C-alpha cells in the first residue's frame, strides 16, 4: 500500500512537470545530466563497457566523448517522454516528421497489413506516438509491461493518446489473429534482449555475439506481411525525422534468418554513423552463448 501511494505521488509530480514548457524542462535535463553522470552515476560502467566493446577501434577519449553525449541525450529523452503526457497533436506533428509513409499507406489502401520494426534509438517513444497520429489504420505496438502496475497504467495512457494500441509481448499472436480481417501495422522493437531461455539465435552485432528475438520474423514468415524499418534521426533538440524504409516486402522468399540479419545490419549501420542516441545503458549483452561461457 505504501509503495502504491508513493507511485501515485510520483505520477502526480510527473504530470505537473509535463505541463511545464519544454524550454524549462530542458534546463532541468541539463541539471539531471550532471547528477546522473558526475554525482550519482547511472549505469555509467555499463555504458562504458558497452561502448568499448562495440567500438574497439576507438580510443578511450573517443569513447568518453560518446559516453557524455549519450548521457546528455538520455537526460533530454527522459523529459521528452514526460512531456508526452500533455503534448498536443499539432506540437507532436511539428516535432516528428515522417518520410515515405505513402509506401505503407499503399498497402492499407489495398486492405493489406504490414509489419514494422525499429530500435531503441532516438526518442522511439515520441516517434511511435507521432506515427499513430499519422497513419490511417490502427498501429499496434508490441511492448513489455512495467513491473509497477501504477506506472505501467500511466505510461500506457500516454503511449495510446493518439490512436496507438499497445499489446503485451505474450499477447502478440492472439492480437494478430483477432485483427486478421482488417489492415493494421504491428510494430516491434527488435533490439530487446530475450530472456535466457529464449536465446536461441545469435548474431555478430557490434563486434559481440548477441542473442536476438525472433518473434517478428516468425510472424512475417507465417503471414508474408511486408516489413518496414523506421529509422529515426535526431535533427536537433526535441526534433526528429523518421525514414520509412522497406526492409523485406516478400518475407516468404527469404532464407534462414535473413530478415533478422537485415534488421540488425541496418541498426548497426545507424549506430556506427551516430552512436550517441541508442540505449547504451541497457544490459544488452548480459547473455553469452554457451560455448563462450
């Protein structure tokens, strides 16, 4: 009961913060950066390790520079997510621009469904919210619910403000079956870490053996729905541009794990180009293949 009460107090505070102008919130984010980087480091050792292993060719100075860029952006990301609780539709559309969405709409106009994937890059939350405001058909985002039910409910309401629907990961197949007669887009964040018992396929990603989720590829092979990758680019503070890239338009014509390989090859190119905007504080490589243990 006490924990639940503190959760409601926290949500009241976040809703209050959300009403503040972004200019003021970014000032708070700058203060937050100094706190989480210099005073009470937040997973700093994980970020350093992930960056060092992912970019072995870079010097320590370069790694620290990217690390600082990441924490500065992470602080901005947090306040941008908080702002989602009150941001208007017009403000959202001004801050997130999409390219080539007509490629998806062409399938919708024929009554066909598509699949979409992306990574935890840039402000994926804001971009998914904006995508729901742009598409003419329903967008279903696959997600992992938070352990804290109060915060999970609050976050769900924020994420679904402009038409999106969020589906718990374990209900994916049921939801696809329930909507099979209507054109939809199901979205997957493919760079999440599978639980240890589900780490069945490994790739070489960022110079490291990496366990990957296979859910989207399995669904694509079963349904033959075309797959689009949504590539986010940070234009400036609080502004994003998202390219809709055809990843695989005929899934059943692929061999092996070609779809998953293409997805991670694209993400790796993105990280090599501008590394600071990925979620480096996540313990992405906590699992090791059995022959490497």
